[in-house]
C-alpha cells in the first residue's frame, strides 16, 4: 500500500483524480490491470507489453516507479494538487522529485492576470 495519497483536480475540466505515492503493491501483484482500471490507456499498453516480454519481471520495477509515472502523467495533463493526505505538498514534491503544481497557485495566478 502506498504511504500517501495525492488528490488532483483539473482546473479546466473540473475532473478529479486520486494518485497514491510510494511503493505500488497493486502493480506488483496485478501489473497492467491497475492502469486499465485507472483508464490510463497508454500506461496500460506499455506495461502490458513489458509484462508479457519480461514474464512479469518488469512488475517489480513498475511497482517502484509506477505511481510516480502516473503522478507525472497527471501533472503533464494539466491536473493540479488539491491536497495530500499526509504531510505537505512541498515535502511530497521533494520526495518524488517532481514539481507538483497546486490548485491554489493556479487559481491565484488566474486572479492576478484578470483585467482591471
């Protein structure tokens, strides 16, 4: 089980997502089915091919990096951190070595750019 959960929201669409941070036991045990359940088609396809080619040995690597890849995909897709379950966004950003944009900084930037 992951040690923390990040709650994301896309400010343009209003969609929300939850992303676990840490070791992914579900990916270790279920492999690409995790990404199928999350409806992340590209990650599902890539992990399915890797799992078949390596006879499930890639699941060990994916369990270490899978949640981080999913978080990076969400950030690249325009999602912003709404909140984290434990600690602060800054602590988690440093631990993951990913710049995690927050929803509040996005909304603050929107209000600063509003015409007078």
